[in-house]
């Protein structure tokens, strides 16, 4: 198990990560075409990012994984400025790509071998000339589809993982194609416990989740507070069901609030602190014990990021 991990402000021990939001967006400057299509993707006000992050830290948050990929509007210089103003929070950043739908022409035209070299370089040397090293690798697939563009992104992620050992966090569109992603990554030499599937609480199919958990995959639940993806009552009940079945050690929690309309600092909601201040109390009310909550927020992300196989 790795003992340290790269953050925006330097290396930290995996034992010092504390409460982790495994999937978040702090600063996004979307491609021009995407901004024209949906301006609500632009998270570009650094003051509001600092305000929102400080509120989350005040609720107990300690480590946040910034999942904005290069093709979606990653701005490492801005994230570093934000990190320097809220230094009590460890911020990890990602390399790789989001999902085929968001890819600009430059990604399609980028040679696969060069894409792998770029990802490896961002993990081992740093992003651009910043010296900030990516800690995780991102890839994604479309709704109910594992097509060649999606397989290509998974191959890039798998190759970068094989060269560096960095874990992979995937995008699943509406919680679909998780088993297929894991199967394809396994063919590429990635062990299931090095993979976390995001957005799986958009598809609360117990048999699917249980099978993935038995295989050792980490399951990312990050839609709490977003009612358009279903009520929190369903998420709470499902997490309790997973815990009761013995799968609590495979669950990670996050917010994935990649729109200003989700942020209190922009006048929206539920806000970056929602999981800690409102969702976790509902888990407690449902009878989820403190030891399990500690697993979801602290122990499981530490094991995932450190590469523990248990």
C-alpha cells in the first residue's frame, strides 16, 4: 500500500487524508462549445470556490479529489491558488479524460500512445510546468454503451495505471456500464480494487452493486442532494442495504457539484457541505453506525488511494 499521495501543495501521508470527498469539481473553464451549449458548467469564480471550499472544510472535510479532466476545463493554476487560500484541505487532481461526448476534436486527433505518455508525465513529473502531479486517472463511457471511443479512453487510463500505479476513477453515465468498464479494464491489466466507479447511485440495482463489491471494486455514490437523480431516501436505504449485506467497505461518498447552480456561494444548492451536514446525519438516523460512516468517508478512500487489496 502506498504511504504518500500527491496533492496540489505537495506529498501527504495517506494516513492524514481524513474525511474525503472522492469526486468533486472546484474550478471549471469549459470548452467554448460546451459553455455555449450550457453556461451552467462554468465554475470560474475563484472567490466563490474559496468560499465554498472553506465552508466544506468547516464541516469537517479534509481531502477533496478535483475530478475536472483536461478535456472538460481543468485549470491547474487556478486550483493551486484556491488550495493556497484554504491550505487545511488536501486537493488531489486528475489526468485522463472525461467521456466521449465531451471530447473535443483535439482528443480524437491525439495519438493514443501520446495520450498515454501525457497522462504518465502528468502523474510522474507534473502538469505543464507547475510541478503539480496528478494523483488519479479519469475515463468514462456513454449511457448503456461501451463503444470504441469509450474503450479508447479506458485503454489510455489502464496503460497510465500500469506505468504509474495511480488509481482510476471512472465516469458512468447514469450509473450504467459499470460491470463492462471493470471487465474491460481487467482485460487491460487493472485489478478491480484499483477502480472506483462514479455516479453509481443513479442506478440503484442491488445485484449489480453487490457483484461489483464482491469483485473488489469501489462504488462511488455522489448524487446526494440532487433530487433530479432521485430522492435521498432511496440512497440512504440503499446504502443501509449494502452495509447490512457486508459491502460497506467498498463505498465512497462525494458531491460531484460541477455546476454553479449547485453551489451556495453562487446562490444555488445543495452546496459542497451537503453530504457532511445533511446526508450523513440521515444515514445515522437510518441506523448506519459511526464505524460504517468512518469507513465511507475516511477508511475506504484511504484504502482506495493507497492501493490496499482488502
